[in-house]
C-alpha cells in the first residue's frame, strides 16, 4: 500500500509539472497581453511594467523563475489584482469554494444514492420514472438557467431567501442546489444503471437463493459492487466542485476561486491562471488518489492487481 | 425580471449605505490603479489638490489657491493647513511631491505615469534616463507650498490635478508596509471615509472619517459589495439589500425601460463617447470622400432605441458638459449626400467596393450597434458589410497591430478637459488606431493646450473637430453615454458624476 501511495504521489508531481509547463507555454501563445487596455500605453510605461514583472526576460528564464517560485510556495504577483500575490488571493478565496463544493458534494451523495437505489429497485415503476425525469432535467438544465430560475422564484417572487451574499445559512442554499443539481442527477442515473446491471448478476441471484434478506442482498452485494463506477467519476467531480464554479459564483456573487478560471484568462493574468490551474490539478490528483484507496475498501482485488 | 410580488428582506440601518462596485478593485494604491472600480473606492477615501465643480472646472480642495507664472509654465499651489490624515498628521506639500515622483518612478511601473509627462524631466525620469528625482519639476517649497514646473504651457494641467492618481501619499507608510500598505490595518487616508475592511471578491467596508476637514459624513458605514452579475445586483436592490444601483454594474439593459418608471431612476450624462474608426492607411478608406460617405450613412437616432435609452447621438467628438462641446460639428445622417460622395469616390451605387469588415469587441451592446450600422450601410450605400467580433484582449491586440478597416472604439475621460479626448488622434498617439496623420490637427491641439482663454481654446478645438469628423472624417462618432442610476428613496445626496464616480460624502437618510 505504501509503495502504491509513493508511486501515485510521484505520478502526481509529474502531472503537475506537465500541466504547469503546458499552461505556461499556452498562455504565451494566446494573443493579447496583461497590460493591453483601451488606453494604449506609451512604450516607456510598457517597458517599466515588463521590467517590474520580468516579462522582458527570455521565456526560458521566466519559466525557470516561475518553477523556482512554485517550489518555494510563491505563485507570483497577480497582474490584475496589484495589491496581492496569487498565493494570497487563492488562500483567501479557495476556502469559500471548498465549503460550497463540499456542501454540493454532500447534497449530491445524499440525494443521488437513495434516488438511484429506489429507481433501480423499483425499475419501470412510477418512482423510477419520477426519479429519472428529475435526473434528466438536472443533467440537461444548464446551471446558469437553474440559478436564474431559483433567484427569480425563491428569492424574488417568494422572498424566502436572500441572494448575492455569502454571510449566513440562507445565502448558501440556492447556490448549493444549483451547483449540485447536475452531479446529483448524473450520479443517480449512473447508480441506477449499474445497480440494474448488477442485480442481474449470478452472485446476486446466488445471494437471494441462499435466503439472504433483500436488504442485505442490495446493501452488501449489489450496492457495494455498483459503487465502483460511481467512485470512478467522484474523483474528477470532487475536484471540479471543490475548486468552484464560475457560473454559480458569478450568478450568486460568491467570493470563491471558481470565477478566476474565466476572468484570469480574459484578463491575461498569467500567474493567477497558473495558480488556479495548479490548485485544480492538485485537487484532481489528490481526489483520484483517494478514490483509488477507496477502491481497496470496496474491492481489495483492485489494489492487489496494482 | 418582474418586480411584481417581490418580497423585501431589507436589513439596513439609517446610517448604513450599501452600494455595488461590481468587481474587486484591482488596487487601492492610487499610483497604480487604472480602473474606475478602484477609483470609486479611492475617491471616497481621499481628496487631492482640486476637484471639478458642476461646470467641470477645477475647484480648490487641499489647494486653497494657485498662481500661474512664466507664461503658464510654472504653477504654485498654496495648500490648506487644516487637512489631516486619518492618523492625525497634517497633509503637507511634501506628500504631493512624494506621490507624484512615486507615480513617475520606473519601479512603480504606473500605467498613468504619462499623465504627468508635461512636468519638467518627468518623462526622462519615468524612462530611467534621469536617475535623480530632485530634477523633476515638482517641489515642496515648504509644508504648504507646492511648485510645479511644466515643459510648456498646458491649460489642461489643472484638470489633471482632479485625477485620483495625483492625490498625496505618505512616504513613511508606504516604506514601512511595502506592497501591503493599502490593507485596512496599514492605510492612512485624508478623505470623508476610512478603509475599515476589505474582503476579497466580497465586500469593502468604509467608515466615516471623524478627521475629515469638511466634517464627518452622515453615513457612518458604507458597504461596497462586489456583485458581478447585474441581474443579481438588481434583485438585491429590489429586495432592499442594496441602496444604489448603476448601469455599469447593477442594471441590465433589458430592465431599463421598466425601471425608468421608478421615481428614483436617473440618467447621468457621462464624459464617454463611442465611435467607429476608419483605417485611413488602407484601401478603400484612404479616400476621405468614402469615409465621409460612410459617416453620413449612419442614422444615429436609432441608438437610444436599440440600446434602451441613455445614449445621446453624436456627430462630433467632445462630449456634452466639456469645454468646446459642439453638437453642430460632424456629419449628420444624409443618405442622398452619402450616395453622392460614394459615387465621387469612384464607387457609384457601391459598385467596385470590396466587402467591408467591421470589427468590435464581444459585447451585446456593441453587437446591436454593429448590426444596425451594417444594415444602414447595406441599405444606403449598397455595400457588403461583414461584422466580426473578438474577445477584448484579442481585439486590443488587433487594434494595435492590424486594425479592422472599420473598428469600434470608445473613450472615457481621465480628467474633464477636451485635451484628454482630442489627443487620441494625434500622429504619435497609441490610441490613433486608424493611423491618421495630419500636422494641422496636431498643431491646433498644441495651440489649444497653450491657450488660457476658454473662447479661443473652443475655437481651436472646433477647427480640430471639423478636421477629425468632417474634412478628413477619420472617425464616425456614434453616441455619448449616459449612466442609468437608482438610489433607494431612503437616502438622498449621492452624487454620481460624469466620470462614473460615486461621491458618497453628502449622502443622508431621506428627510433629514
């Protein structure tokens, strides 16, 4: 197990380096620079800015300077938010995204598991149709539409909840539902289909033939086996949810990190783009590692094969 | 979004004002800030030598008077001695000298350093050619006297001293705290409010400054939210959770007709213009007759309709409210004259004219305008017009390297003087995307800058505007902007000025 962990960590570092290098190079290819604005600056002012941020140095030196900074935990200055460094910006905004993402994950798991289970067990019944209709809606409805509908209905028309702030429990509900809707629907649909498949397997039939109670057949045999594909998608899903969503944070004015995935690119804020990309990659690698370890709990053979 | 049935969740207090900045201010360091979000915070934290009055003329603030000598090349500012920083120290002329030299210092890398290039040796110092800041022509003669020496008479220079980047700074504070001197625990300010907290991407809290030399403001607390989405911000206003909404950050275009019926709805004219520029160094727009034909074929009256109001059709360039504004200048809609000029240019009924590419940066309003003009030119001039949009930074790169033959651009005033608008099109201006060069235009602008008499300056700018929009028709001005605003009926006294600044110092609860 320790060997596996070490191997995965080394793989993770390699992935981080490749992602950092590719992002660094791609950013330099993109047209437009961080200091382009409606007001064209005099050449002497541009020269001062480039010197301040080392953009006048050869690309290889900028690259090494950046990697050196990252190795020391310094993600560099932001070209847009001039009073703060990227590390500080991420440290201040990531916790909000983590909280929102964790709530959305929790919501997704707590709703998707029973819904998928019920839909699979009562296959082709009214319960199944209701669950899967809602799931189809959740998958197909873009979150900016769902967010706008919730604001209009729940906040504006009914006045039940406030929006546009992140300061008490009432401001958390609508963004959590909006962010969790698609993953919940996806997980429920996935669990239903794998459970239906699993329940037709020989080992489930054997368990039933042995006279096991139906609840044990489902919980211990069918459900546990069906969790493997669900766990596989949970890794990337967790990374995506925990690093924040541009749309949800934008629509509900949540001070998280997700917005930077878009705004840092449009601002050509190279260090901030690099910073959020590295955070996302780290979480993705970490989440996949956890999923790999969970495989061991669900089915120890997977770890043994590795 | 319907207002009917809206439920309020209002939790406000009478001396607590809540406004929306829209986004995080990139910087509260007025030497490096460049955007109006940052300036909207800074303008409520700080005061400078002057501010512009209702006629957009510089009025005294910290400078109680000033004297011009040496033909307008030397300005001596006499400062008040009762203006205090929030830590109780007096504001001195040395604070201005330090701030201005810091703005010019290459290490600061200020994007607005060029605004002071009229000062003796300022440009050389900013370029690093001159190492000794003592040789720059700004000097504190004593605590209350600031002497500025210019390279040439510049009648607009006083207007520059209204601009936030020229506000004073405390050397001891900046040197002590470095880059983090703008954080709430470190910053000292001299304006109506102090910076109490700054939560990133979330909100800024200001508190009334008891040491403000004009007296403590009525609002004890101001919260500035950072809500990006206009619909969300408007919902907050309608729920009673926001007290002021402006069009730039909180009012969606489509909601304007509905909101216009509210008694608190106001349109505030802005010193901001939009135009289409022509690439005069490329065929077919190297022909001034063709450019005039295209400008004459634009029916500008349509813009207020398609953009839901708040736009004043423009044929000239200097906006209303500014010295030398003259709406009679320029080429007003005249399809007959346009077709005649098109024929004279060698393209009768549009024959022989290649497809024209019209470029703009991706934004809904720009798209509506481009589509309207595309239709007008196709109908009036019988030309094929292709419209092309690009993401903002890509578009800016395109403007600087290989601009579209017809390209959208706009300009908002840095300071309320026509020089700021007209200089865009001088031969060596980086904003002259059409690459037009006319020595006569440059000469007129130099003369106007040196001229102290307003009537004579106006005459000179009239001539320059005629060259720009009629004779050479380098640009086709489209409209000047006005900003829609909503102030909650619970408050009065919020002044939103023509340069998109919220002045909060006189805000009071209604009825008091």
